[in-house]
């Protein structure tokens, strides 16, 4: 089954977002699944992967060697700096 064919609910997207925002540091996919399970919002890896791919595509999260981290920030000063700053 391809990731695009896995159906995900909005509540799953919101639950994963909440876990990532509260983490503040890069976390593993296994850690995310465990946190969701603790909250009573368990999901399967395929759905988690689909949600994370959605976040990556929108630039809301990134994945590096240490794990997945939420990167979206509503700060007006940060938004202004990123739009007016130099590209390195």
C-alpha cells in the first residue's frame, strides 16, 4: 500500500502535531507512536508516516539524523526576518 493511499483523519493530524509541538527536540517515530498511545490516540505506523510526509511537504516539520522536529513558528518577527533576510 503506497503512503498516498493511507487514509488519515484530521484528529490524527492534530494529535501528531500536538505531540511534536510539545516535544521541543527531535524525536523518533517510535517515540511519537508511544506518546500517541499514552494519550489514547494510538495509530499505525503507515498513518503516522502519511501525517509526517504532509508536515514535511508543507515545511511544518523536518527530519534529520536525530529524528523528527516541529519547525513551524507563528512569530511575526521571525516571519519578517525569513522573508527579508539573506539566503545563505
